[in-house]
C-alpha cells in the first residue's frame, strides 16, 4: 500500500502502533474483531478498521502539495475536500478557498476564475459540467485532481452498463457531491435514475412491473433521472451502481430486489437480457469499516462513540449499524465533551446536534470507539483521552499498547 505524505498532526502515535500490530498479526485482514485497550478501570474497544482511507490520504497529500507548489497564487477547492470540518478548516488557514458548498451552490463565482488560478478537484470527483467550465477558463484542473480511484471505478462500471444498453440505477444520496458527479458521468453513456434507499427502489419497481403508469414517473422521481428518460422504455434493462460510501447491505438488498422483479416479469431464463448482475461498487475501505463496525456489536461495551464530520455519509452509516445495540454519541471531535461530562452529539434522525451527559454509575466503563474514513487518527486519540479523563482513568499510551500486546499472547 502506498505511503502518503500527510501533516503529522493528523497522526496518532497510539493508533499508529495498534494498526501496525494488527497488520503484523493479521496481514490478510481476515480478523475484524476490535482491539481491546485498557486504561486502568476504563476500557476501549477500538474498531479493526477506521479513519483515513487511501482516497482520503491521497486527496490530502495532493491538496497540501498544491498549496506548497503555488506560492502567491489563488488556490480553490471545488467543494469540501472531504467531509471533515477539521481538515477543511486547516486548508482554509493555508489560504485555500471554496468555489461551491456541498450542495453545489457557488460561493466564489466561476466567472471570477482566471487561467492563473489553481483548482483542486475533491476526492468525490466533480461533474462534467464543472469540468467544462474550468476548461473554458483555461484552468489546469487535472494537475491537482484528487478524485478517489474507487469513485472513478464506479464511473467506468456505469459506462460499461451503458455500452450494454442498460439503464443505470444509482444507489446514493442525490444531493451528495459524489452522487452528483457519478450521475453526470453516467448520463454520457446511459439513461440513469437515482434511488436513495429500498423504499424508493420499491417505488421504481412498480414502474418496471407496470403497476404505476410511466407518465407518473417524472413527478415521483423529479430531479433524479437523466434528460430524455423514457419510463416505458428505459426500465427494461437495468444495472446497479452506488455512491461508494453507502451501506453495503442496503446496496445488495436493492440489487437483489431489482433482480427478482426482473425475474418475475421476464422469467429466470431471460434475466441476462434485463438485468446486469454487477458486482458491488463500494470501495474497499467502506466495506472494511462496515464489517469492522458490525464486529463491534459482539462486544459487551456500555456505549459507543463515533467520530467524524456530521455531513459524512460513511460515518452516518457506521452510526446506523451501532445503533442496533448501543447508545451512540456521534461527535466531530473532543471539544464536544466538556469537563463536567456533558456531551454534544449529532442525532442522525433529528439531523441536529443535541446535548446529554455521558453514562454514569458504571464501575468499569467500556466504550466502543470508531470513526469515519475522513477523520484523522489524532482526533480519535484525543477523544479517547477526554473520555478516560472523565472516568478518572490515566490515559497512558504505553500501558494501553502493552495491554493489547498481552492480549495477543493469551
């Protein structure tokens, strides 16, 4: 795996050592069980996989390189580099400006750009329409393109589906930057429609079966289908791709469901002519993080803390998984825990930050800790330290590492 040059303040001595030990003892990544770290009477179940992935580290390295290589020039990000407030705030301290917000609304008008400006394409990629704007202005956008290779893999899969005259069903959040980019690249080669979840997939299926007449499709899926989409024609052959950070289980359910719908309508003997049995297009990191999160459900922890940006899709799905068993506190960083034990955390259902107190009256508290793919390890370490302090435990990195090494020999 390539090593990236990222700022040292994003790294954690504790977490780096644990990850190194896990890599040595499990080089093929077959063991998804968490690492148990003990800080006296306070214990942490640390997920097997979490934190910066390949695509994020690549994006961060390129972004800081763009700043270093262009002194005196204006440097712009098309939108947030990744969905982590700390990383984006740090880039702005270096003078990086944003062209759009996460919904694509202009912050700095593209008309104000010149060919001397530097523009960084974020890890989510960008739309063909934005690429064309940059081309017209003479901006060398490909010089600092941080698009994740796993996002580009989805675009290639969509193109292959189009070559087979399939309509591409994109499982994703239709306002998410990555989904907008994937949709834009897909419609070059194929009709496309976006579904957010299984509920919308079942609605789409009713058009496939003819239960709902095609002329009602355009209102029900407004803003989520390609130009010239014909609901009576373009739902005869379909294939599924996804936003790379969606829940793997949900994407699989959507794929399986649409396949069964096609079998019911056209017969199993004809399924190859109506459904492309694509392999899941989630990235490896999303798969690893979600599987490691599922393994956390087997612990006897008292509660869970998930660290990451509140607009991070992959982090939200980690929270959803852990909510099956634990009270979950979804925080952006350690500042959300104050000295009294009050905690401010994001409620993914209310879609707002709420306030509570950390669980009390626990003799030897055990907590599950993990983070999203865009969260620095240093933030996770600081969160662990803040929790240990609250529960009157000494936050000794050496002791925690030693306790984990001992667990490997027992």
